[in-house]
């Protein structure tokens, strides 16, 4: 089988989409599938402009997908796998699987961020709906979260064409470590503190300001807790400024951490993972899957995509709307021993989030489409 994969990102660039594509493609290659990957950075075919995507968002994405639709007007691939496609007209792929990692519709419905951001997301929602509902009738869809699946139905995609396949994790790359102190020295993290770790782009949907407000309450109650924040994003400088204005002494901004070389060690040296998101596409999000594989108890917000922490019995679900109440609940959790939660997190990742298992599910869909 000859498979064409089109995505807006691929390692070492990008995050969630890049991670999913890479792991599934590597599995398929091992099964003898001939895979051609087309992204703005390669590795096989380069179309579009990665810098334009970073600078302009949807404009860069529309440019990439326009180039895809023109370049592959005539193709000899058995099946095509598209990631969050925005093909306005002239879709040349009669047999394809569309994987949706998040929707502008879902983000817009949460009304997150400033008025210009909300207006922008509302506008893009109409573009997204047009692109997805005009796909060929043989197109199948997968969503990386049950809420994404529901959002696709609300957009207008028939429910019987959508399958839920969660985000996965490389359980060999991300795993617990008994020697936390050695890794903490590498990142300049206090050796004896209780470490709360947050990983990901600092965007409105992640609510980094809420995270700082809650941690400010915790810091006043306990002096031996440090919050480590890894990642960049549009709110990085504003979050750093807020931490300074609030006089927080126990917050470390680590910036972008190399995903393959350093990130596994960062998870391994933490005690807990914390996530205050208002909206996520993945269920679980990539970073939560990595934290679970690393054996971390997880403190997460009360949105459907993060309910996995309760399902796996590996942490605590917290309502972050009230900083003091959330802080008290987290403090109660920190004051108890939860070794079992870390073990449960790792076991769940091994059984339900292993990329080998999830990739096999994608392979079955591709084999079916090849015969349609």
C-alpha cells in the first residue's frame, strides 16, 4: 500500500500533530507500508512555508493546503491521510482519512481570550466547516478526543464517519525514574522541593495566568513547592511579567525544552503534573499522555478531555475558576501520599496510550480505505 501523509508540521517542528504523524508513520513503515510525508518542512515533499504558519496562523495553513491541493491534482497513492485539512476547493483525494486534533469551532465555543481573538476564531470556524463538510463522501474521520468527535458532528460531519482514536505516547521514551535529583540538577530545579510541572505552549486556552494565581495561593501556604513551566507561546512574556508583579519566588520558566533529548528527563524529575486548560483537542492532550507515561500523578482542570485522570485513578480533577478553592484542594492533595496514582498513570499509558496499539488501529482504517 502507498500512503500519502499531509500535515502542517512534522518533527523536529511542531508538537501534537507532528508527534502523532511521526509515530504512526514509523509504525506503518515497520509493517511494510510505503509512506510519503508532505509538510512545510519535509521530510519527503516540502510544500508551504513553516515560518508563514508561525507568523500568520490560519493564513499560512490555507497557503499550505492550497499548495497541497494543486500539487497532488493527479496522484497514484492508494490512501491519503490528512491532518486538520483546510482545503477550500478542489480536493484531489477520493480515498482519505482526515484526523482532527482540535477544532476552531470548539475553541470559539469556549469564548477564550480577547475580543479580537474570539472574532478571529469565529471567522475561521466558518472556513473550517466549509472545508470539512465538502470532503468527498468516501472520506472517513478520526478525532483525537471524544469532544472533538462531537464538535465534528456539530460542524456537519455524519457521526457514522467519525472514529475516536486518542493521542498516544512512546512508552519507551517517556518513563519513570527513581533518581529525580540527578535530573533536577540538569534543569536547575531545587533538589528537595515538591515539583509541580506544566508543559506546553502558553496560550489563552491553557490559562497560564490562572495557573499563576492558583500557585500564588499555594506558595503562601507552603514554602517547599516549586512550579516549573516549560514551553513558549504567545503569552510567555506576559506570564513571566505577571509572575514578577505577583512576587512569586518559586516559579521557574524553562522555555522550550527539546522534546526528544531533554523533555523525558524533565517529566522524570517532577513530582506532579498540573494542567489548567479551558480547552484541549486531544483526549488526552499529548503532554498529559507523556506525564502519565512518566509516572506522574496529574492535577488537571475539569474539562472532558482531562477526565482521563479520574478514569485512570491517577490524579485529581480541580475546578480552577476560584483560585483559593483550587489552591486549597491542591494543597490537600499534596499533603497526602499518592504513590499509587503514579503507578496507575504509568499502567494506563502502557495499556491504552501505547503508540504501537493505536497505530495498528490507524492501519486497519487505511487498509479498508484502500479497498473502497
